[in-house]
């Protein structure tokens, strides 16, 4: 098989991502929820129809069945990253050492345990509501594919054991790794057995269906252009109407980077994906038929998993940063990012170098200074928000939605997690943030390329790649 030429690769941007097209095709019928015309009154108005906004609406409906909930989505529900991500579903076990440093041993462990609920929680929620999100719980394997660099997997495992989470990461030697997926590029690895995968858009659209059945008033094609505190609560303005509500929730993910109050606290970064043609025989030849999710240990991480019709969906965080919170084509139309994703694919799965790619797409991920989400409030508690999930929001957005709903319903947080209003470092102002992020991205890519080739990275590359941690930012945990 000859490798698909760069000029023949699918172009990202002009159509909806493969996952979402599949999910929309399965809907009978797939109708746009009406845009907002005129003025509406609600108890709670939610901005954003991704996982965060929809889980908030779902849990609020459970806790306060009489609450009038309006959800406003600029596109369609699941049209953002919730409908086009990798579908890796896990909590925060890998973040436990960071959580312990940040919140102390007891609280850190409790947060990781609460986040672990999301995996089984989403699996059983799908079953309960007849949502066919292809939930597959077969674990998440991280492999080292650098020929001359050893990972400190043993250190991570010991640290989790010491912190009270034995068995959440399991070391696999090269033979055990290759028994899962026999790529000649893979060295040893570490398995997170509790992780699962989903078809992300099926989950998002399933949430939307359940909310509509429960009477949540959803308006798609309805971007909120202004949000003003008023004596009775909050007023949200859209192109052809408004919603007056006692409280509002901003669940806009990377788009928050353009909202007042968040501009200097978040960097939007592009992650891009491709999906191959169906290749069940080649997957069988690799022995990769168990449905495990896999990623490598690069700085610009590559993540890949199989689909139930025998394809590989493969992504990498190789896009660019946005400028000053603008979410534009840099996150969706970057053909060079797709070429790099494909190069990573061929490097990590060399026996599949000849397979064709059927689709390509990208989206923004939202990165805070410590690469951990923030959940908080503005305007005296009238506006709540949650964002900053970076590349791990499929699961944690459910936890955030439950915490937001608990707050909105005026209940005590039964888990009492210290995640609300945590102090957050600000990022450098523009244009330093943008140009700094670009320079660091180039250095990280060069670093990965050098380590892939077994070369020692140059001094300048190493220095630039270290800049975020030297400045106290935690872009890796
Ligand atoms: C390519 C890619 C791969 C990823 N892979 C994974 C993965 O494998 N596992 C994982 O855990 N995470 C992954 N992520 C991250 C994950 O997708 C997100 O963290 C998660 O979807 C966040 O959900 P959300 O509801 O907060 O945001 P979104 O899904 O982005 O929803 C926010 C919504 O707000 C809407 N909106 C924005 N502004 C307005 C406005 N003014 N008015 C009305 N609506 C507005 C947007 O249209 C959007 O639909 C990936 C992300 C990308 C881009």
C-alpha cells in the first residue's frame, strides 16, 4: 500500500467531524432545537451545549425538578469539542500527585476518587437512558515510544500507592504492551485499568435528547452576546432575544478565553484528529482488538483508539494557540496540523503507514496555568462557570456539572470537594502569551522529533521547552 500523499489527506474544517456526522445520522429525525426569538424567563440559564452545560442541566433537573432551565447553544449541542474529541473517558488518577500537592493528601485523594465515578457513572447513565455511546471499558495504556528515553512509570505507580490509590496505574513491560497492540515502536507502558472510551458525539447528542425529554428548553443557533447582572439576577442577550434568569452558568469551554474575567486565565490550544478507513484485518494483525485507548509520552501527546467498525481515531495536541481568546479557523482548518498528526500516526504505527484517512478535524482545548479546571462564580454568585479541562473533559465535565447543579440547587456539596473558587495563576498578557505559546510549541515539537529519532535535543530547544515550568506554569503534571 502506498501512503496517502499530503495533498490527498482529508481537509479539516469544511464539514462536521466524523463522530458528529455519525451521531446525527443515527437520529430520527435530527431537528434543530429552535433558536431563541423574543424574551424568556428562567430560573437558570445555561450558556453552552457541550458536556459541561448539559450535565449541569441534567443534574439540576434531578435535584430541582421544578426549576425552569433554558440552555442556549451558539451552534448545535455537541457541535463543539464535546462532539469531536477522542472519547477517552477517565478521571484524575494520573493527576493525583498534583492534587495532593495542591489540596493536601486527604482532599487530593477524595477529589481523585470523586472523579473516578465519572467512568461507571457515564456507563450506567447511558444504559439507563438508552444512549448508545459505545461505552467500552478496556483501560487506557500510555506507552513510551522514545527509543532512548525511559519514563518514570515506576515512580508514578509508587507515588499512587503511597497516596492511597494502589492499582490505579499498572506497569506493563514491552511484551505486555505489545500483547495489547504489537506496534514495533512501542516500549514499556503503564495501564489505567478503570478508563473507558465512548463515541463522544453519541454521548453529547444522547444528553441533548434526554434533556429535551425532561422539558429543558434548548435553543440552538443561539449565541449569547452579552451577560449582564440585573437586580433580579442575570440578563443574557442574544441576536433576536433575551433570557432573564435568577442564575446563569457559563459552560463555554475554550470560548471563555474571550469573556471578560477569563481572558488572562486561559490559553486556547488546538488539538487535531484523523480517522482511518475501516481496517479490521490490520487491527487483528496488530492484536489490537480489545478496545483499549492508547497514548504516547510525547510532550505534544498523541492519543489513539479503535472504533467499533474497525477504524482508528488518532489525535495529537499539535495545533496552535489562539490570539487573545479568539476561537477561529486556527482551531479547525489547520492542514499542517493534520499533516503532523498523520506523521505521528505513521511513526507510532509504522505497519499501518499505507492506510487511508477518511476524515480530519480539530477543536480548541482550554488550558489554565496549572492545566486543571476551574469552577467558580462571578457577580456575587449569580453566574457560575466551569472550564479548563484541557484534553481531559469527557469524564470531568460530568463531575463539574454535578458540582454546579448542587450549588444552583442550594444543596450542600455532599462530596465537599474544595474545587470551587480555587486560586488561579494568571497567564502572561497578549501579545506575549501568543508568541510565547508559539515558540514553546515549536520547541516541544522539535524536542519530540529529536527524542523520536534517538537524538539529544539542542540546548536552545531544551531551554525554550522548559520555559513554562521555569515560570511556574504546570502544563504537564
Ligand atoms: C480534538 C480534541 C480531542 C479531545 N480528546 C479528548 C479525549 O479523548 N478525552 C477527554 O477527556 N477530553 C478530550 N478533549 C477535551 C474535551 O472534548 C473537552 O474538555 C470537553 O468536551 C469540554 O466540554 P464543554 O462542555 O466544557 O465544552 P464544549 O464541548 O466546547 O461546549 C461548549 C459549547 O459552548 C458553545 N458556546 C461558546 N460560546 C457560546 C456563546 N457565546 N453562546 C452560546 N454558546 C456558546 C460552543 O458552541 C460549544 O458547543 C478533546 C478536545 C479536542 C478539541
